[in-house]
């Protein structure tokens, strides 16, 4: 499909994806530790349900940090029902992309 796209169309698609990713990061205010200001309640109402929706959106698109954070939310039960199985599944997806943090989280879950 990409080889048949005109260069201007390809640039448009890249710009659109970049905009959507920047909007996601702005919307969730994701700091390096992966937990957003909205999840922490820093300057905004704490709303784990809203945060989990945005992290799920990014995680299903392959964002490793979002997969790890969603795994953490399932592990701790932040805004969603606690589920070690779901946490393991999200950590596994991130680990499959080379995340050592996710691999460590899987080891920690297996020790429970």
C-alpha cells in the first residue's frame, strides 16, 4: 500500500500520526515514569478510568510505555479491576518489543 502512495499523501499520513501521538502525550501529560498527571491528580482531577482509556488506545497501537503502564494499572487495580493475568499480557507485549522493564515486571508477577 505504501509503495503506491504519492509522496504528498505519505507526508500527510506521517504528519497525522505525529499529531495524534503528540496529542495523546499532551492529553495524558506522560512524564518519564509513565504515570500521567491526571492519574496522579497533579493539577487536575484524578481520573484513572479516563487515563486507562488513553493508555489502552496507545498500548493497542504498540506503544511500549503505554503497555507497561496499562500492565501496572491492571496489577495495582488503578481505575480498572485488578487482574494479574491482564497485567502479565500487557507486560508480555512490551517485553516482546525488547523492554527490560516489562521483563522485570513479568518476573515480579510470577513471584506473587
